[in-house]
C-alpha cells in the first residue's frame, strides 16, 4: 500500500465523516457500501471497463436521488460529487491524485459552509492542511520527509493560505439551495400543525438536538417550558389544529403588558427546516417585533431555518395578555359536536360554583389522585378522549393536555393547548441547557380573569410510581452530575465525555458559527465606512500580529536547533563590517592582525563548535553574542 493510496483513503474517510452528520442512517449505509467497494477495487487493482463504470455511476446517483426523496438540494449535489470522486479515484494511476484531492477539498469546504460545527471544522481544517502539503509536494518526484526544513516551508505556505480561507468564510457564508421536483422529504422535527392522540409518540422518537439555551441567572429546570405552537381549534375528527390567530381576529393588535422583571437568555437554534422559534414562557419583545404573535405568544420567522442561528430574548413570569375580548373568549371555549356527552356532563357537574382557577386545580388533582398512568405506549384508542378519561386512563402529554382542555371548555372556561419543549439536559461545564426532539411536550393554558393565561401541566402531577415509561431527558442521570474540584474526574466517564463534546460544540457555535448573509452585508458596509485612520490602525495591528508571529516562529526554530555556530559566525562578520565571500572561513578572519583578543576568543568558540564537536548551545550562544555586543566597534 503506497503513500498516495493512504493519503487518498484519509481524504475519503474525512469526507465520509462529514457526511455522516447530515445523512440519514439508511443513506449513510448506502454511501458507506459504495466507499468500501471502491476502496477494495482500488486496493486489489481490479480493472473495470468504462462500459461498466459509467452506467454504474448513473444508477448509483439515481439511487441517491431517491434517498433525497426526489428533491434537488445542496446536500444532494455534495453526495453526488462524493460518488463522482470515488469513481474518479478508480481511474487514477499512481501519482495522478491532484484532481482527486482538489475535488475532495472542494466538497469538504462545501460541508464546512453547510455545517460549521466543531467536528466539521476540525476535519475540514485537516483536509485543508493536507491540501497545502500536497500543493507543496506537487513538483516533487517522491513524497519527501517532513523534517524541520520542509516543515518550515509548509508553515510559510500556510501563513498565506489560511487568511484566504478565513476571507472565503467571511465573504461567502452558508446558503441554501433547494428545488423540489416531486414530494419533499418529510421532516418530523418540531411540532406538527395538527395533533391527535398518539402524535407525540411519533415526534419524540427522534433524538436530534433542536436548540441550546443559556441563562444569565439561576433558573429552575422544572420551569423550563419553551413554547412553539398553540392549538386552539378541535375539528370534527377531534384533531387539535394550530391556525393563524392573527387572521382569525383580523390582525387587531391586542394590548401587551410588559414586566420590568425580565429573565435574559440566549438561544442557539439548530437547522430544523421549519420557521418556528422555541421561546421560554413568557418571552415578550421590548418593542414591536413582526416575528411575535400577540395572540398565540409564539415566535415565527418568515423564512425556513436551514443553518444555526443565535437569538437573544428576555422572558417575564406573568402573562403578557391580561384581557380578552368577548370574541376571543368565545373562540377559546368552542368544542365540536362529536365530543362525547359524558365528558361534557362530567365537567358541568363538577364545575358548580368553582372559579376558573379552582376548577382547573380540581381537574389537575383528579389526574393526581385517581389511577391515571403516564405511558408512552398506551392502548390505541383513536381520538376517543372520553375513553381515555373514564376507561383506559393511560397516555402521555397530549392525552392529558387535550382532555383537560376539553373539560375546561365544557365548563365554559377559555383554554388552549400549548406545545413545545420541556426540561432539557443541563450541561454543567458550560452552564447551558440542550433540548432535543425527545423533549417535545404539551401542556394547557387557562384564562384567568385579571391574571391572563396561566400554565397547567397535568402530566407533572402523575406520581413517579404511576409512570410506566418515558424518554423525556429531564430525568437523565447526566443532568445530576455535579461539578467540584474533588469530583472533576466524573467528567471523563461515558456521560462526562458527552458533556464535554456538547460543551465544546456549544462554545464553537456560540462564538464562531453565528455568521450569515446579513452579518456579511453588515461587515462589508462597516468596511466601506472605515476612514483612512481606522484602516491604517487596522493595518498596523495586522502587521504587528504578523511580525509577532514571525518572531515566535523564529524563536521556535531557534529552540529546535542544537548548534548555533552558524548564527554566531554571521554576527561576527556583521560586527566587523565584513563582506564574507562564500569560500571564506573563520581562519580568514583570524589572519587579520588588527583583531583584538576578545574577538579572537569568540572566533575560537566558533572553531571549537565546528571542528571539535563542542556544539554551541543556546545559553553559550547568548553569552558569546553578549560579549560580542560589548566589544568596541574599533576592532581594527
């Protein structure tokens, strides 16, 4: 196995590792099978005729198109380019790898632009270094040894290459290309626009991370409810639907009450292919914000989120709505005629003289005190809320939230379902919370006069002994890891490693990956607005950094040397203001009768280091240089 094959395999595996983050499991196995087959054929030097290679290539790319659900995306192009370079690899001979390497680096940079997390950046950086090395070696007959001299040349090439990579990143940020020819690939991330009994069993099967939240003061993890959608309407099939309430109420702007006591937090939202933004109850903008719906109290962007974005929010503890119109109250009381009368009668009989909040607490206590169970795999009952309430008494969040909302509405109390994410996983290293798809949750909001919308979560009152199974990450052991000096080793077990990985990726994302086209435009506009003084100041700073880097580089090289005699000879010649020809030696200098004894002594130190194997180390070099400096210039 020659060195060229090893380098090629390294680049292929690097690209494969990047693709692993983006591909679905079945698609990754398909790409992995192609990779292994191609490497095996190349390793065994099996010759495959072009009449076989070309049709095979077209078929494989067609299969990849099926994996993308007949949708042309940026990822589809990247995957196809990867398959193309694998087949190009089959055609290469021993040293014809430069086109292959260039194409591989192009695909790697494409992945970096598309998914600039910590792992992608490390692998892409490694590939860039490999490209630099190969560019340096392009005119070499063989791969030369990476000794100090060659390493210095490679570092110098890198000094000029890295700024170009940085500028490419700054001025060409991530962009999304997507053209759907047939049906789009289904995306189960987030909350659907319609929920029924059993919906959350499907959406919580995903464990993909959705967002990170960083708070600037201590918070209670039990109170971390991030809302995404509200469900106001129950249709005749008893499916809860999320609709645009702005349209329903003719875009009238209700009065919002803002609290002076605000909880500041940052949110890093991962690319999930939807428009919604999860926000903590109750997150209210300080001024008018078109992304904020004053009816549902949710945030929604005007465009699909295809890359990581960072937001800064502030939440308050009280409801921002303290009054509802008669139309709104009626809207949040409606129930379809298909709801079982038994459920409605139970609500009316038990409401009696209770206030809104008293009846809501009565329903909560009913779930707590009766034999209701939390179960992610209950008996299928369709959308029969009455059967769940009176008979099976097993279900999970939307069973309880949907049934409680129906009971409240049957008792003539305005209410609605709110869905989002709850709990999360606390990272003790970075003091932030990570929420994944399996943290999806639903709860109830009840209208209380002069107070506003009040949250009730019926699933949280179910005693632990009546919880049959759950996948909510709030109870995970990794959330209970403690950080103190004596137990720091805990962070190096299996769970601790997970914390470290999430922490490093969070820090990388927080400081480097919040760059998009808008920020690029702001950067360019700021550069245009710079005056000459500022430009000169920046140029001086950059020049100083370069000079400092070169000095550090020279010092590092000096510390690597084991003999400084050549530098000492150069200093001697400069001290004497002599132009030494290449054939002149130290003996030529010693013949000069005008030299004083101190100069001759230093020259003899040089002679001993050259001919008597007394290597001049760094300390003796500095001592001799100092003595040379102290000698008067009148040496002749």
